[in-house]
């Protein structure tokens, strides 16, 4: 492909996205404390961030990061299997395993890297993957890399998952059942007890992506702890970049599986380790999550207050979707809210299914009652004009 043809290819693709109102642009955003953001000269109350507990701005978390950077340097220098496994990793993995009630934990460079590394390390071309149709893109990417036979079940339809396992499990060597614990764009919880029961009946392994569950549901321990009785989920994956306020991904599992991942997960073996300051920040944040139940409870309480004001169903997590249908309506509503001083991002296909473009409203422990009341009033006014 010549340079000229490459330019024509890129220009044509961008024009198609523009026509469908699906073109994305990066907007410089300065994050400030107490759930505020700066875009240009406009200070906005942000309801778009996944920093659910405000821990990225917590002075103790920042201090831990600065101290580790001073002691160990700004970068890891190499893969964890070479020289990048600095001493701070062990403390972080112990704390994660303790919080999730597992024998061991493995920290990856990001949640995406965790999923694209773990899934192919556990299943392959002779195996079956049964997964929720609303799973995050990185779970589908991991399933593709595994080259397994993939079957999707309707969102949160545990009965259909059971039927797929009953009909197809016997034809494959191993089977992995994949779901998010808290769905990132819908904000609802997966039916984990039913999925776990089905997995056990059919000798399948349940793996949950709890990126949006850790720190905000189940007393901060995540979606496997929502009803007060811990579920024995084989593989609990998540991120350190949402409620934990830092960066990275993790998998909590048995000691044998964790050791297998250290030996087989390519996205761990062939990636430079996380910077020491990032690991130390995550460790301190997890300590706060484990010791401050009032902080952990606040994002969901704030989401519930907003839902009550709008007279919509009570949310199961700090994520509240306002489904508007078309990309045009979602973009228009987002722009109107920004004019009123609120940052709420429009989510469009392919992130969500066609016909379900939406505003994704996320709530933080840092939001005040005035912030929530203001957004509720602005949202009511904007939706009335659409």
C-alpha cells in the first residue's frame, strides 16, 4: 500500500464515521479534586469518570506514589520476568488476594492486558467459551486470541447460558464462562450465583471481569460478595484504574492458576512492569477501601439519589445509563449538559449496541448533594428538549 492510498483509506474511513456521528476525538481534560474537570476555560462537574472513590486525588495515595517513585525510580525498566518485578508487587498481590478471598493474585499492566493474556492461557482451539453478549471488548479480544469456539448468551440470561452449556459443553475439552460482574455501560450486576451453579454442573470455569465492581459493591470487595456470602469464582479479574484510582489490571485465583498465568500469559511475560509509584498507589488505595466502609458505600448512594430525583429504577452500581437511541441524540444531550456545567459523555456504537446510544452517568464519593441535585435538574431540562 502506497502512502497516497493509505491517506485515501484513512480519510474515507473517517468520513464514514463522521456521517454516522461515530467519529471520536481526544479532548484535553484537566482533572481536579472533588469531581471537577477543566476543559478549555470551562470548569465542569464531572459525571464521566471511573474514579468512583476519588482515590486518585487522595493525599495518602499520592504520597505513597511519590515515596515509591523516589525510592525505586519512575519506571520498572523491564518485564516482571527480567528485572521489572520490584519489591512492591508482592505487597499489592497479597492485598488483592486477601480482599478477594483467594490464594493468590497476579498484577498485569492493565485490565485489557489481563483479559487478552489470561483467556488464551486457560483455553484454546479445542475448548468452548460461553459469554454474555454485553461483555467488554477486551473479553472478546481474549476469546478471539484463544481461538476457542465462542457462544454468546443474551445479556444476563442465565437460563440461556445454562442451555448453551447443556447443549455444547460435552463437545469440547475445557470450557470458560465469561461475564462482567458490574457491566460497564449498563451498570447492572451479572447473575453470578446462577452462572456459577451452571458452570459447576457442566465442569466449566467461571471468570468475572470485576473492573467496575471492586471498591463500590459487595462492601468494596466486588460483585462476588454482593449478597454477603462470597462466591467461589475460579478467576476474578479486575482493574486498578477505576475505584482504586491508579493503573493496572489483576487476576485473583488459586495459587496453581496464578503460577500458570505467570508462565503462560504473554501480556504479562512480554510487557514492561508497572512503575513503582503506580503499584504503591494501588496498594495504599486498597488499604483505604478495606478500612473505610462509609467511603465505599457513597458512590452507590449518590447514584440512588440521582435515580430517585429522575424517577428512574434504583441502580445496582454507581453507573446509571440514560439510553437515548441514536448517536445524534446522545451527542446533542452531552453537549447541552456541558453548556450547563456538567461533563456527561455520550456513548455510541460499537461500544454499545446499535439503537442504544446513551449518556453514561457515573457517580463518585466526591460528589456533593448539590452536585447531584444540579445534575438532576439539568438532565431533566435537557431531556425535555430532545
